[in-house]
C-alpha cells in the first residue's frame, strides 16, 4: 500500500493482511515510535497534555511535509471513465454519506476535548482532512456519471434531518473509539480501492489511495494517544478498551437511509462487515498496543488468543535481546580448525 510513513502513497499491490499490517505500522516506519526523553513531571493531566501536543506537532509537520494532497491537482480526472460497477458507486455513495456527518463529528468531539490543546488542534486538522473525503467522493460520483447533480442533492437532503451523537461519554473512551473507527475506515477504503483497481478505474483507485492514507495517519495519532493512556492510567484504559470494543459500531450508519441494504452490499463485496471486525480490527489493534497477557484478557480478548499473542510478543522480545547481544559483543576469531573437524560424525 504505502511505502512512506504517513507520506505520499505508492500504488503497490494490495493484499488484506499486508494492508492491515501497513496501517498498523504507518507512522512508525522510518521514525522512532516513542522518542526517548527524560521522564515527564507534573500531574497526570499535565503529562497527557505534553504528550498529546508533542504528538500533534509531529503529526502536523509530517502532514504538511508529505501528506497534503489536492482534489484538483492530485487526482487524474482526465482519465475519468464510467467502468466502475453500480455496486461500487453505491458503496462510494454510502461512504460519502458517513463522511457527511462531519459537522457533528467535529463539534461534538471538539466540545469534549476543548481543554486539551494537543487534542483540540488535532481535531481541527482532522476536520479539514475529513472534509476533503466527502468532497472528493462526490466529485468522483458526478464526474464518472454514476450520479447526477440532482440525485446528489436529493441524497444529501435525505441525510440532513439526522444528527450523530457521541457514542461514548468520556474523552478517554472516545480516543479508544476513534482509534478503532479510523483503522476500520482505512480498511474499508483500501479494500474498495482494490475493487476499483480490479474494475479498471484508475481515478477512483487514486482517490481512495489518498483518502486511506489520511485514515491511516488518523489511526496512528489516536493509537499513540491510547498508548499514552495505557502508560499513565493503565487499569482505567484497559477497562475502556473492553467497554468500547464490546459496544463498537461504525459511525452514523443508523442515520443513513437504507443502510441495511448498503451494509449488505459492502459485506457481499468483501469490503467490510461485522465478521471482519473481530479478526481484522479488534485482534490486530489489541496486539499492536503491546499490552501484557493479563491486560489483553482484561480488554476482552479470548484467553487462548491472548496467550497466542503474548507468546508471540515474548518470543519477539527474546529474539531482539539476542540480536542486540550479538550486535554489541564481538568474539575474537579462534585458531583455524582442520577441515576434518567440520565433518559431522554419525556414530
Ligand atoms: Fe474520512
Ligand atoms: Fe479519518
């Protein structure tokens, strides 16, 4: 998918496992994930604020330097065709409908995080990036001839009556929620991009590449925030992970007319569905947080899965220790042995 860290994306071939792994690791390749620094001081709130603001500044600098894209300049609109299927158009329209609740997402979350500069300034940037998603998807629907101006207006009017409400009450639960939701959204778009490629639509494919690169960057900001919560308030955060994972639903779908049929089409097309949630979202996210065996279980991961994940990460840590040992210790070469000494003897 994307070769760079939260950077300008490439068009490497997609496979779902690779997509998830790339999304989980974006923002880390090429840069140190947790920058070593002296221990923070002050109240837990002050430490949170310091971490979130640092994370926001790094996010912003990276976005300005490598991830900004333009609807006019960076999509090859001159190659527009109508080859995409009606199912693809319906899915694009459905995703643009989810993005249309942006005013609710921005102002309700902003109210919740208003007192944190790191989170509030991030939210403002996030709103700008998300606003481009609904605009570019609508642009494709119109230019490809899949929808007329009038159809778009009628569809928008059908959405205007409803308002999205916060699905969880606290700022910590909401950062867990947005972490999960951004990964799931990114997976939706990368799977849809694969479909666009299969149908031979380079314009839609490029559009979805940009959109999913934004979603990956969003996921990474929230993921780092959840890691900070785990560091500073481990018990409460693990309890929130369990609660939010148990009650997770993608945003606004209940507000969109005809979502039952839209959801079925999305699942039948292999883009996203409830069955994918546990294996492709919950498990990889929990695994990626680097929490202990007991925390994995407390966060709701079934015991056998938690043991598997913890065994694997303990093995990785042990391998890394051995590799570090070999890098830092060099052994003087001994005297050359006679050739016969190398022969394996079978007694
Ligand atoms: Fe988005
Ligand atoms: Fe996003």
